[in-house]
């Protein structure tokens, strides 16, 4: 109401003088209008920021991929013969003849199982991305005359 406005604290001013509507109400005063400035129009900055972000992401990916060389595993495998008449030297020679990419044979030993039967315990290094352990086991077990079964004793990442 008018009575409340008159009693309100502060100085009464014409609304046309206040706020951004003053320029629009005042007519053709183009000197105060800055149409070239748009506070939300940051296309150039956004494109530059996006390009930098993409470059950083690619650099981080390339760095991670260069560090992520193919891992290696050291594996100890038991190879069990059918019986005590199996020639373990021939068995070991046949196993070591297997050459696969990413496979490096290491030391081996004969371990007593019982009743005169010995098993071949052999260690090898496998490059994880290049060698399938299942495939290697199948190749070893393909020597059906000598090999009864194979077991992985230990599997350690290097």
C-alpha cells in the first residue's frame, strides 16, 4: 500500500534510474550496451581446455602403457610319470624340447613320491601375454606314454 511505502525506511528513488532496465527505458543509449561481451560464451577457452585435457589423457595413457611391459611369472610344475619304470631323463628331455614364445626353462629335480616312483619338478619363467599355461600343460601331457598328470606347485608373479 502507499501508506507503507511512505513509512518505509530509506530514500525513495525512481525505478527507471536503478538496474539494467534503465538503459532500455532510456531509449537509444548504445554507449552503455556491450553486446560483444557474453559471460557464458567461452567456446575458445572450452576448446583449448578440452584439447589440453585430451593431450594430458593421451600422455598419461602412453606413459602407463610404456611402463606396463608384459609381466612375467615363475612357475614350478610337477610332472608325474605312470610308474617307476618310466625313464625320467627321457621325460625331462622331452619336456625341455618344448619351445614356445615366452617360455624359458630353468632348473629341475626329481622328487620321491613313494614306492620307488619319482616325479619331475621343473621350474620355468613365462611371459604372461605370450604363453598359455594350459597350452603348455597340454603339450607336456601329450607324451601319454610317460606322463600321467601335471600339477602347478607354485605360481609367482615377477
